[in-house]
């Protein structure tokens, strides 16, 4: 069974505003058509809520409620073909927590997506702690995706660098901060999935390890206080999941060698990037790994992660 962990749609009124090449790929109809042609059995559908970038908290909450309602509608309509994740702002406070809980408990949505940053806030901020308590208690997967544009955006407005480079940068920074700021120390049971292979975190994790293990010998690099973790950063990383959206086999192999096949989930990012779906699938098919590991990445890991404890 092939499960695509990474695909996005919008409610119809928002999808029609996002036109790529004269048309909008961000519809459930486009997703189902493309996935049927590619032989995808089940898809995790999420909404990155990029349109909340400049919204107020009240406006954002209204948009999130609309997504949850629409997500519940399509999950019921296309039962067996898709599962839908809620979206939220983890530092938004009690109204956002209540809406997330309603989406999971009443609507039956299967997980939650957050962005790696929003209006300068990151998931390791203290204000997000109640969010992690709720997600851990609900036993649902937490998927972290990049925002439309993250830090350094003033140098990324040309050549689509905000998407190709800026988004992974932001994801890598967010996961790094969550590790060293003790989020995974306090919440070891959280079922965390980093999109886009964690934004390259596997490539830099060795540097994070020496920054932690060298102690005073690395004092010239700056302070490591307050100390909020009891293990090397790589020990926490190996407990996290990542989707395979990278379109570069060596990058996927780096993640495979760092966290192992049991922690990887096949993803395509289609929609919106529909033309890349066959390529995303082919990369996994051609990796130099065992047949059992390929089955884990293509579906078994995702199905296990979606089970409520």
C-alpha cells in the first residue's frame, strides 16, 4: 500500500485564488485524479495556511475553523482514499487549542499541521507548551511544514528561492531549536514529522552534536545555556519522522542513514506540485534499500503513525 504523506488542498473559495499556470492545483479533485493515475492508495491531506501570514489572531482562527469544517467534509466524502489533518498556530492560546481539540474529537481529523514559524514565533517558544501537551495527550501525528517565507526573506524574493531554499532553512532552524530547547526532552511521546526531510537537519546534526558534546572546549562558539537536554541532539533526531519530499536521492539516503527507514514517510508535495508526483515515487522505488524498507517508507510507517494510541 502506498500512502502519500504530503499533499495540500484548500477550501474551494481559497483554492480558486491560487492559480498556477492559469489553473489551481489545490483542489481535492485535482489531488484524487493525480493520485489515481500514479497508483497512490491513500493520502494525508493538509493545509499549510500560508494565507494567514499577515492575519490577526481572530482572522486566523476563523480561517482555521473553515478548514476544519471543509476537511471533515472531504474526509467523510472520500473515506478510504484520504485522511485529513487540522492546522493551527501552536502559540495562539486557548481558542486555538479548543478548535484543534474539536477538529480531532468531534470532526475526526487525524492529525495536525503547524508551520515552522509564524510572524516571528517558533514552536519552541514557551507559549507553545500547552499545544504540545494537547497533541501528546490526543496521540495524533504532528506535521511541521515551512511557512510561505521565513527568515532572510529579503534575499529570497527572486528565482523562487523562498520556496526552494528559504522553506527548508526555516524547517531546519525550527527542528534544531526544538531539540536544544528541550521540546522533545519534555514530550518524548510526540509523533513529530518534519516535512522536506526536516529541511536538511540530517546534514547538520553532526555539527549540533559537537556543539553539545565539546562543552567548554567549544566556548568560543557562544553559550550553551540554559542546558535543557540530557542527550546528544542526534539521539532526539532519531526519534522523529521525516517525509521524503526532496527530489534528490542522495538527500533521501542521508536521512535514511541518519534516522533509518522506520522513520521515513513517502511524500510528494502534489498538490500543488502535481508534475513531480511520478518523480517522487520513482526516487523511492530506485533507492538502494531492501524491499521491506521500501514498503515501510511507502506505507507501513504512515499507517502505524496514524493509529491512535
